[in-house]
C-alpha cells in the first residue's frame, strides 16, 4: 500500500497520474475521492485503458484509521484474488 499523503513527490499529483502510477505498479487504488475517480475509471474503460481496480471509500473520514483498515479488509475478503479487481470500481463503506 502506498499512502499518497506520505509521499512528498506525489503531493498535488493530478488524479490521472495517480491512477497511472497505480496501474504501472499493479496496485488497487484506494481513495476518498468519490467526485473524480469513478468518472476517471469509467473514461479509462471506455477508452480501452485497463487499470488494476479502484476502491472508493465512502462514509468514512480519512482520519478514522481503524474504520479504514476494517473496511479495506472486508473489501479484500470479498475479492481475495487480485485479478478480481482488474478494471473494477468498488464503493466501499463501513457496511461493506
């Protein structure tokens, strides 16, 4: 996992570039940005650009670390094979 807010080189990086980085590194992108990433992922798929997956956290604040970890654990248990995330956009919440 890579926390963008802890990587100074990525500070202020455009969303498209973050998805490109996740794709190059074959990492599922985890974000709180429900305003932009669903559109970006959809545009990529329509344009024939695959991505390793995107999990949009909703109803959780980024400072709620325990809730974030539990929610991501639940999402990964629901899709344990990394290949299941390929081109998948998931909205995940506490109730996931």
